[in-house]
């Protein structure tokens, strides 16, 4: 019924007079020439070439080069206006050179103060392993102040045969050949970099043991072995290694334990100490025991 009502609403002879009038006006307007602003053709052509150039730059991977060129042009203009970067002051550096710091901060020969990004410069400085903290200040019209705090070399860390310099927090800051000094303690193994501070500070409480230690080796990321300079391995317990070191220090002081012909000293059990003799010492001990047994037999 509804569809029938809608069909009856349209006269059988075609559209009404109002609809016909509107249709006629629209047809005449479509045939009228529309005036364009002067220069619209040139603007359209320019827009077409600009869009084509932008598209080609994006597709061709040239956007970074274009951005760099625009940035350089802006710096040139800023320098011409009196905002060239004339002075860079750097404080707090000990190991890094001034050139390395300027490079990390993104400061080059053509840098202007007006377009220098202090936030990005600080981020660049903090990306340098030697740098723990950095502050960058712009002082108009032509000066930048950079203040850094460098990490101190704390230990050598060896992993899979590669030795690097680490800071107290375990951050790798330099290869071994750039170590500021050769007498840093050596830690070895997976995870030893992050736990170096603990074992180094512990050994500092026992300077007599520390002086004889060549390396601290982290075993299974749980406990430490000490490799002594004479080749003895000292096996420390996971729990309370300080007590074990105190006992070792006393035994070495009283009985010269670390000067004996040993391969290993096992301190992992709290109620006993186990030592392993070297092959030569074990052979000599066996021969001495055998000779002693023979003498006892002869006496009887």
C-alpha cells in the first residue's frame, strides 16, 4: 500500500512545473563559462609540479637530504642575522675530547644558535657511553654551554674472550685498549658486568686476598670463583661469601694456605674447607705416604 501511494504522488504526465523549471536552470548554468582568477593556470601548474616533486622525493628516499638542505639554509640565514654560534664552553670532561663532545651534541662549523636544538643535543650526549649526565644551555646571541658528568672506569669485564671497560653500574664505556688505567679489577662471565660492584667492594674489605686475586669469575650468574694470581681457584659460596673470605684470610695469614701447591680451595660448605692438590703435590704426597708406610713396616 505504501509503495502504491508513492507511485500515485508522481503525476502520470511527468515532473511538475517547478521541477521542470529547476532542471532547465541547471542545464543553462552548466553551459555558462565560469571566470577563473588571473594566474590560476600558472598556480595549478606549479602545484602539479610541487606535488610531483614531493612524491618523487618520498618515493626516491630523498627527504632526509632535502630536510638537511633546508636546515643548512636556515642556519645560513640565522648566521647572517647575527645568530651564528661563536662560542661553545664545555665543562666536566676528563676522558672525552672537546671535538667528540661537539660532534655528539650535533655542533658543526655551520651551526646557528637560533636553530640549535638543545634537547636533541642533550640526547645525543647521553647516547655516548662515557657520559652519565649532560646539560645544554643556549645563551643568545652566539653561545652554548655544555656541562657533562663522565662515568668512571670501574673494572674490566671479560665475556667470550672479549674484554671491555665498564662503569660502576655495569655500563660498557670503552674497549680495553682505551682503558684509562691498566690496574682495574677483572670480572668474567655472563652477568658479571651488572654484579661487578658487589664483588669488587667485597674484596676491598680483604685487601690481602684482593692483592692476590687475578679475576673474579661469576658462575651460573649465582656465585663467584676467585682465580688467584698463582692459578689457585677459590670457590666462594652463594650465601655469605664475606664469611668465607674472612676464613680464607685467616687461614692464609696463619698457615699460608694460598702459597701452597694447590689447584683449588672449596669454601662452599659452611662447616668444612676442601682443598685439591696439584698433580705434582698429589704425587709427592702419595710417595711420602708410601715411604712412611714402608718405614712403619720395617720397624715392626
